[in-house]
C-alpha cells in the first residue's frame, strides 16, 4: 500500500499544474479586498444637512486610512503571490497547505483593519495588525523557500534570484515586528509612533535594492 501511495503522489507531481490553486487564491484575495470597504459606512444622521454629512465623512478618515493601508498590503501580497506562481511549475500537499495558511491570514486581515480604524492610537489594535501583516509576509517567505527547496520553481530561478526575492520578503515582517515593541513603550503616543514606523518599509526596500545593485556590479 505504501508503494502504491508513493506512485500516486509521484503521478500527481508530474502532471499537476498550479492554475486551479491560483484561481482559488485570486478569489480569496478579491473577497478580502471587498470586505475591507464594507467597514466604511456613514452612520445614520438625524435631519441630515450638507454640513452634518460632511462632518460625518470627515469623522470617517481613520476608516479610509485603514482601508487604504490594508488595500495596499493585500494588493502587494497578491502581486507577490502572482509572481511566485508564475515561476512555479509544480506543487505538492505542502504548497497547498502553506498557500491555504496564507489565504487564511489574508481573509482575516479585514478584522484587525476594522479594529485599527475604530480605535486608532490604541496599543492592542496596532499590535494585532502588525502581527497579522508580519505573519502574511513570513508565510510568503515560507512558500517561496519551500518551493525552491522542493525544486518546484522554473529552472531559470537560480540561487541568486531566489536569495534576492527572499531578502525582499523579509523587509515587511522585520519592520512590522520592530513596530510592536515601539507600540508598547510607556508613552501615550507610542501606538501612533508604531504606525508611523510602518512607513520605513518603503525606504528600506529602496535601500536594499540599491545595495543589491552595488553588490551585483
């Protein structure tokens, strides 16, 4: 029975393609993006006027900001997911389960986004949000590393390309994990400082790209 099972697994690896997995993943990413905007709703206003409506919209700025932030996070992860599977030529149960874990976290992201928008400047929402975003990036890292070790990537993906992508995937989790102890500092503005620290992700990516270019040269 063990030999039969091994032969069956071998057949699945030799004829499998990732299209169905990609379609399912794309659907989850799209649903998560849709759920984000559902959190933005103008409260019912008694005897509305243009002034009260405008004031209500202005009061929603934390929700718009959280929506934009999470939309960017999901969009970047979707793009990265798409690039990975564009060069993935095979898969096994490990790839499927890692991808499902990634989708679980992506689908969960609207909840900490809602918490962050409803309670801006509070420590717990900031820590939860940072933890989930870090976990998403680390699972992307795991997926890429696993596919490389199992030789599921296109043969043109050599070690230098693999290490380049792996380094890029570590920027986000490092920045967001570092923001957690910042949020725990004994200051009233600590949570806001942690949120502003997330901006470091952008210049950090630029610096790493330039260092990589110099090293290559």
